[in-house]
């Protein structure tokens, strides 16, 4: 299978586990900004750590930094009124992407979401991962959590930052162009995009960003940004996974919160296990949503029969979307391996080719599997209660109906 992205050297990639590592790094970058901050996220919740990020954006705006924020209309249907006022007073430009409204859930074309989590500061440092702007110990649906969410992000400097900047700037421009029918506004949006690119290029030439302390920050690595959208990059993330799994010779470890892969990806995992590759999956063990929890279970059977090891994370909510293959290939990003991510949403992953980075991520995943998870026993799975089997089949059927209504083949 032909590779679908080019890994470029010259990057420093720092692995950040959970909000305890992610938010301080993100806030420090925003507080050091002098030109521009661009951020996209699915959820922007202004509680605890989320409020600290909002305050950092507000401070940047008051300093005269151009701040652009886009949140998703399902993950963040509205911002609190006090933050609307504060952002507006600070000059923060913010938009809500495709709010559903009262009848939006009945319109399949509006199921396409902004799910990627990206931030680029002054065109010199970028962040990508699975973490929303949401405190690790708080959930809007469940309240306080007894342990932090399991999730990852990366802080990146190097050539990949330009790709993140271009992606976020182009999305903002398209968003603005789609929001107006007047040609003058369209041309103004285009000029704003050109100005943003110029500012970012100037910032990169003006600022020599030193490597930050932490895992993977002291050496050059190969990396690439892999995007998924509904125009030119419909299957790039899935094909990235399939290519790496197809080339695996020793080991595949995937940690994914919402796991319902399509036929080709499932077959790739099964074929890898059948040719002697050790395949381990770290999946969600806590009940969160009906479809997410029950539609996943029917796919366990064929995977377990092929020798795939499945672990369910139980310490807290599992929200990670990462993988390590053969101890040198790794990916960290926002894309789940389910229909919403692989067919409908805008997603962003970073792929890293580096033994040290992969070793670090692998160690964290192994710890989670060994200490905070329960391995699924094939015999227990085969003999699970009839009520659970019934709910699993109902969820699977509903998922297939929703995909059919959307016109998607999976």
C-alpha cells in the first residue's frame, strides 16, 4: 500500500498526557504570543482549567495579538454570556461551527462536525491531540470525576507547524466566506487569510523557539500532520492506520475511545494478528453513550477469535486516540476509529516516526493496560448475558441505519 503522507525531519515533538501536562504548555505558549493565536476545538468549557485557557486568550487579545477561536456547534452550542462579553472586549474573534438548532439533528448533512483539536501560536509552535478545552476532572454530563481522563496531545515545533497554520487559517477563511454572500466580504476574508500567512511566516523568521523540556523535546524527529475532511482528505487518517498496520511485523497497540472501525480496518487488524503480530487494543470500559458503548461490542468477536487482545480502561473515562506500531511509528490526534470520525468529522492527527517518542507512548499505554484496565476474556465475552447481546445488536442496527441515512458506506 502506498504511503499517504510524507514524514519530514526537523521536528521537536513533546508528548503531553492529560490536562495536567497539556494545559500549562498551551497556556504558556499563548502567553508568549506576539502576533497570532489560532485555536479549534470541539468542546470549550470555561470551568477550572478551561477558564484558565479562556483567560490566556483574553490576555493575548488585550495585548493586541490576533486571536481566532472556532468551537463546534454540538460540542459547544454556546459560550457563556460573560465570556462572550469578555472575548468581544478583548478583540478575540470567535465562531461556533454549524450549530444544530432545533431540527438540525434530523438533517444528515449537519452531522458533519468540527472535532479536531488544533492550536498554532505565532506560526512557530503547534498543539494537536485528543484533549478538548475541558478540565480533566470534570464532565458536563457526569459532573466531578474520580480520576483524570485518559488522553494525549503533542506540542510540536518544526516544519509541521506551517501545515497546522495553513489548515486553521484556510478553515477560518472558508468559514467566513460561507457566512456571507457579499463579494466585498469574501475578498476581505481572502485578504485576511493572506495577511495571516504573511504574519506567521514573519513570526517564524523573527523567533527562534528553543526546545521545551520534556519527553522528546531534545532531538529532531520525523513527523507529519494528517487531516480528515469531507473534500480532499476523506480517508487519509484511516489509510494512515491501515498502511502502518499492514506493514507491522511485531506489535500493534491502539488506544481509542470510540472504536467501531470499518471492514477494511478490522480486516487489517485480524490479518496482522494472524501473521503473528501481537495486536492489543485499549478501549473504553466505562458506559458513556448508548451507541458508543453497545455498538462496539459486536465487533469484539472476530477480533478475539483472531488472537487480538482487548483491554477495557476502567479507571476513568478513556478519551485517547493514539497508537504505536513496531516501536517506531506513532500517532496522536483527535480521530476516533468510528464512523463519526472516519466519515463525517474534521479531524487532525500527528504521525511521528521516532523510536524514543514511540517508546515513551508505548510505556504509558502498557501501564494503562496493566494497571487501569480489564482484559476481555473471549469465553466471558461469548457467554455474556442475553440482555447485553440484545442491546449490542440494537445499537449496531441503529448505527447502520444512521449511516444509511447519511449516505455513507462503512
